[in-house]
C-alpha cells in the first residue's frame, strides 16, 4: 500500500456473560463486548445472523444450542472469528 494506509484490524469479540452449560431455563441471557466500538450480529443455532446488542436475550426450546456473536467495526470490518457459546436446555426432573 503506497499511500501509507494500513489495513484495518478487525475487532475481537468476547462473550462476557452467558447461561450455565446445562440449564433447565429456556430463556438465555448473553453479554458481550468488542475490542473497539462496534455493532454486533448474533447467530443462533446456525440461522441467519441478525443485528443484536448486549445484553441479548434468546428464548429456546429444549436441546443443544449455540450462539455466535460477531463484532463489526465502524468501517464494516467484521471479526473473522466470532465468539461462540454452546449450551443445553434439559427437561426438569419431577
């Protein structure tokens, strides 16, 4: 790059709060942040990513789930390695 401009560093996404790995609760609350000011995209269980903000609340059915969070900085550079968290919602024992 002859102009002296350097490529933008992508933001780094971190999930800072999440449900237990095994839970009976079908409502999950997540908190996340980025290494620089950013907007976020959340992808639950491989579905289409959607804009989200921290804290994010997800309502899920019983079974295994995964949330991927991607930070996108002000110039549109996305974190190439989204933060992920997997958990399982189990049936309550009576």
